């Protein structure tokens, strides 16, 4: 939001319900929004951010061969949307990130844009393919368990994606301390 505060962090967005709005043709303004409006505004921002920087792994998931009715696309959609929702909650100040006392999401500075590519692709790949592997392992160990393997795989994908979004502000702080 503003250039004050902690470098690389949008802590003002976590403390305020004011958001920048674009009316087209270069017209920007700020408007006060309800908490629900803030949530919707931040959701569009995080959906675009995570989707664009995760395109390589998302395209890999789309091309990954289906082995049955439960495949990488199922864990992929759960991990992807969980990362977006948790990131939205962090940006809006509803939830505090892990391992850092500073609230809010990460700015779109050039070096942090570069950090997003390996972070989101690696994290989502771990969530997606780890969830797939958990499902396969549970199905192998307990074949009569029915949907237990699917539930475990989806839980893995959601849990890993939650940690991915909660830890990203901490990762960005470490990235800035090294890269500058």
C-alpha cells in the first residue's frame, strides 16, 4: 500500500480496510471497504498472484496422466485454492503469518517477484504430489479403507498449502536479508 514500514511487507493493508481501486484509463483512487469487501478485493489479488507465478506447476498438473478418478487435479485444485484463501486471510490481517511478528502479505517488489516463482511452484508441487502420494500410500496399506486415502491426500494438500501461504512472509524476509 505505502512505502513506509517494514521493507517488503504490506502491513498497512492488514491494518486498514482502505483499498486502492482502478477505474480504468489510469484513474486510481482509494476507497473504504467493508471487511467482506476487503476479503473479496484481497482474494482477487492473491488468486492472480499465486496463479501467475505458479503457472509451471499448474500446467504440469493439467498434463499429468490420470490414474483414476482421484488424481493430481483433485489435490491440485485443493492446494491451489487453499493457498489463495490463506494468503487472502494473511493479507487482510485476519490471520498472522508464521515466524514473523509483522502482519500482512508481501509487496510486489522486483526481487520478491523473482522469489515467488520457485517458492510457489516448489510449495504447490509438494502439496499436490505429496497429497497424491499420501492417497496412494493409504490405499496400499489399507485397501479396504474406502475414502480414507482420498481424505488423507486432500488433507495433506490443504495442510501443505496452508503452511505455504502462512510461511511466505517469513520466507520473503529471509530472501530480502540475503538478496537485498
